């Protein structure tokens, strides 16, 4: 096979530092735009992104030469770097992240889940959400 192919989908989640609710609607749009630009610059296939005030969800497809940790480090580090000099837009991310593998036949379901974060969090906290996701994988 002369070329490599990957269908490794990953649902990534991480929170703001101390889960501070700093991602206001206007800042959230800018953060997502910056993250999208970073993904493009580093050839990270970012399918979708969404979240609420204190955390973000991303659906990415990894290339054969990418690791989950490197993708997260690239996105978190460069987005923090972008905003660090702007006090009114300063964002910082909590250490760590959650990563869940997604089978190709579940990509649409996970995409819907990510797009519906605001609705989802009307009845669940971030901690409850993570616990629910982990339990669904058992």
C-alpha cells in the first residue's frame, strides 16, 4: 500500500482552568475560530467543536502520524498562547483532558452530541456529563 490511511476518530473534552465559566458567547466564538485556525495550520482534522462556558468538546480524526496527546497539546498550547496577551480575553485551560475513541459508525451521533451541548447542559453538570460518558463505554 503506497499511502497510509487512518479512520481514528476521537472525542476530546477539556475544561477551563478551575472550570471557570469564562467562555462567554462572544469569546467562545473567537476561541473556536482560533482553535479551528490552529487545527488547519497543524493539519489536524477538526470535524466539529462546541461546548459551554467552562469546557469544550472536539471531534477530530487523527492522521497516521498524530497522537492524541500531541493534538491536544498543540491546540491547548497554541490557543492559550494566542489569548495570553489580551487581559479581557485571557483564557487558560485545566491540565489534562478526556479522550474517547469513536467508531466510524458513531461519528454522526457524537457530532450531534457535541452540537447540542447547550441543551444537554440545561440538566447536567460537566462532572455528571463525564461520568455518564465513561459509564456508557463500559
